[in-house]
């Protein structure tokens, strides 16, 4: 089983193995079967039936006995009636609308699958980048802890020689304690992030995942891609397609209520055999069988429903009009979301560049204060301030990288 993933490989793996995606695929298959169920209603239906009767009590007049031929003919002790009926729907307006609805239902299932895959793609991107974020943070904390431990070791030596104060040791110890606490917290967060990624990918077992890309690689890939789509179209957006499906569904419900005003016509052809016997002799060669066959046509004509059908049609039309308004609002909302996310992505990239510059400045400031502290020019308090500023800048820079990656994933989702 594959356990080494780039981000794109992780997305492709999840689209196949994520259980929500699998269920959405099953929904499409179920919709195909439902479509055929609807089609089959208008096709010939053949049904067989075998009916067996046994009179436990005879309705015998006073002047006749149970063995009389007249009684046996009118009320046979036992009878067996096998029959076959062929029926065919000739016309039904509801059936025509049902065929249209079955196609729309299949489209709804396909669009739901596309929406599910879209959410899975964003979920994998977020989970993948969160794992990388915690891994990078852990690496930085280990590096910072090593630096503080070196400072603490040197400060203890200086204290023994009278070149440092006990407060300097205490300040460094406070910083080291905080870093160790943050490290423990990050390691727990990292385990949770890995579990979330495994769940999103569709793994059941607690497998060891290896991520083959780092944050810097993802940022480079993201910056190489455009931050805007010249060919962006609302009509390609999955949320618009889903809203359009709803409008079509409401329209079909309205047409269904209209179709109920039309007559329904069906026909049938039935054939059966009737066998009567005082004793159970239906499998004997000399058993007498009577055969019948008939053909018929049924016409169901709606006449008056105390205006209930009128109310249903009006209500269905109102729901259709509401869905049209919702479709317009969805189109406008998608346009706004696109512009907002595009702006947020540009801002996130600018913020990332700014955090990168701030990190370099914080590193220089911390390095200078570290040198000054060793030379006795800066106090331990000033060094600690510079260190806290550096640690904060490191985390802000990493978080800014993740924000850019997630914003780009959101923008890509709007295009599909």
C-alpha cells in the first residue's frame, strides 16, 4: 500500500479511497438504477399468479349433499388457478415528467460527487499543509532549544566566574521551559494532524505516512500558478450547477402537478386456467382445466378534487419561482466569493513576503543581542525579548505559508 505522498498524489489517492467520495460514487450508481426503474414503468410488465382455494365448509342446501355435481361445480372443494397478465402503460403525463426527473436526479448525484471531491481536495490540502506546519515548527523549536541550551551552558560558566548574574540563568531557564512545553504541545498536534490526514485519505489502519514535499516546495508551486482566471465562468462552478439542478427540479414538480390533470391510459392482457377438484388431483393427466383470456383498456380521468390539485399547482409554481431567485443570488454570491478569495490570495502572498522579511530582521536582531549578551553589553531580559520576537516571527512565517496554500486551493475550487 502506498504511504509516500506528494500533495497531488495525496489528493488523487483520497479521491479514490476517501469514504465520502466512495459513497458519492455509490449515489451515482444508485441514481442510474433509479433512472432505469422509472423507465421500466412505461415498459411492458408481465406478472404470473397461482391461486389455490380449499373450501373447509360447504354452503349446502338441505336437499343436496357435498358430493352432488352441482355443488362441486358452484363451490368446488378445491380449485387451482394459474394466470399470467401482461400490462402496458399507454399514456401518463406523470410518467413523462418522471423520465425527465430521473435524468435530473442523475445530474444531481454527479454534481454532488463533484462537490464532494472538491471538498476532499481542499481537506487534503489543508490536512497535508497542517502536518508540514507542525513538522517545520518542531524542527525550529528543536533548533531554538539547542541555542538556548548553549546559552544556558555558557551563562552558567560565566556565573561561576563572576561574569553573569543568577537572573540571567533564570531568564534563559524560563525561555527553555516554555520552548519544551511548546514542543510537547506541537508533538501532540502533529499526531492529531497525521490522524486527520489519514482519515481524509481514507486509511483505516494507523499507517506511517511520509510526505515527500515541504512547505517551501508547495509555496514555490503555488506562486508559479496564476492568482486569477481569465476564463472564470460562474456557470462552470459546482455550486451554481447544484442551484441550477434545484431550479430544474422545482420546475419539474410544477410540471408534474400539471400532468396530473391529464388522463392516464393503460391496457392489459390476461390469460388463466381454472382447475376444480373434490380431491387434490391437479397433477393428474385426466384433470379438467378451463381456460380464459381477456383484454382490456383502462382510462383514469381526474374530474374534481375540491381545488386541491389547483392549490398544489400554485404551491409548486411558487417553489419554482423561489428557486429561480435563489439561482440568481447564487450566481452573484459566486462572483463575490471569487473576487474576495482572489483578493485574499493576493493579500496572503504579500503577507508571506512581509513575514519573510520580518523573519530575517528578527534573526539579525536576535543574533546581535546574543553577541551583545555574551559580551556583557545586553541584559538577559533584552536577549529574551529578541528571542521571543524571533520565535513569533518564525511561527507567523510558517502560518503565512499555509494560508497561501489554502487560499490557492479555495480559488481553484471556485473554478470547478
